[in-house]
C-alpha cells in the first residue's frame, strides 16, 4: 500500500514538473516571438493578445480573467483532478507570461524584436513551434492551459478526434475575428500559420509520447519475468502456451503491452533475470483499455 502511494505521488510530481516545463516553452514563445511582432492566434491567449494590441492591457491579466469563467466548465465535466492541474497551469502561465515579458522588456518597457525587424514570418514559425511543443507536453501529462483547451479536452473525452485538430476548429473563429478589429489580412494570415504549425507540433508530441509497443518474451524464467514487470513497471502481463517446433518443448510466452518510454525498464528487468531470453519488440498502431487510451466509438 505504501509503495503504491509513493508510486502515485511520484507520477503526480512528474506530471507537475512536465506541465511546468511545457508552460515555460509556451510563455517564451509568446513573450519572445509573437508579442514583439504583434502576431496572434486562437485560444484565450490569442484573445488576450488582441486585447493587448488594441488597449495595452497586459496579456496575462485578460488571460487570467477569461479563464476564471472556463474553470466552472472544467470542474463540472472533466473532474476535480483535471481541474486541479488546470488551475495550477492557469496560475503558473499567468506568472510566466508576466515574468518573461518583464525579463525581456528594454529600458523603454517594450518587447524587443529578437530576430530583427521584418522577420515576422520566422518569428511566427519559431513562436508557433514553441507554443505547440509546450501545449503538447502539458496535454501528455493530463494538464491544460485553460480556455479553448478545455473545450478540446471535453470533445476528445467523448469523440475520437485529435486534440490538435479540435483546437483548430475552435480557434478558426477567433483568428478570423482579428480582421474586424485590425482591418489587416496580414495579421489574420499569420494567425492561421501559427495555428497550423501548432496543431501539427501538438499532434506530433502527443503521438510520440503515447506510442505503445508489444513484447513477446520467450524464457524458462517466465514467472519471475512476469512478476517483475507486473510489480516494478506496473504493466499487465499475459502468459500464452507455446511449443518450440524444432525442440518440441513446451514453454510459456510472456506478452506485454507497454508505453514506448517503458521499453528500457522492461529490457533491464529481463536482462537481470534471464540474459539469454529471446525477445521480440514491435510497435503497435493503437492500444485501448485500462492503462492506455479509452475506446471512443459510437
């Protein structure tokens, strides 16, 4: 019981550290690349950026106020665990947006164009990459930056639609509304470029970190291997009956489905128990069920 509690606390701590790292990347993308070049995109942060360009109200202020409203939705639909991490992310991102702006501002209180004047498109690409990478890390660790992320998570909970694509649908309206305020198609186009790059990077990060593998392990010490994987890696194990055709000997085949990031731990366990074990590892397209993705079909 105590070991299980420590494992859960360790996972929670790892989630919060990863979420913080993702938020740092996200905040740097805004403060260093998008805001200095007056580029916006979708989401609550995009709305806050439009307010900032139009009124001078700092982006973190309107971001925090708007997200306070969305938290009611998150609490009711996505549950207290999700909402707790979302609350943490909103407070942390509010602080990080303020911190990096304060860090980068010159003596006149303006954000410098780090890439030089006229480098709007390059700033758009780099900023969008940082935003997508940051949000992808946050999503992979069961977090959210609030706003339209919450809407994307709600729909993703019930429908098998990728998060990046869902955010794109939600944010198209926000980006298009930029023209009403600025009367400048250039800003609208840059906003769509940011959104497009973000969605690709988000899906890439999520699909990479959630990739699963299948192990087929042939060993006379199958019971020790199965017990070690079950207790130390916390993955389900299945034993199948097998028979070597050449030797005509009966043996058990250990079958394990795990995250790709857990592969090294499994290999180390097997090597410690039976260095001569025969192992087959293969990538799988999708794994659905307890400990993996939920099956979302009508």
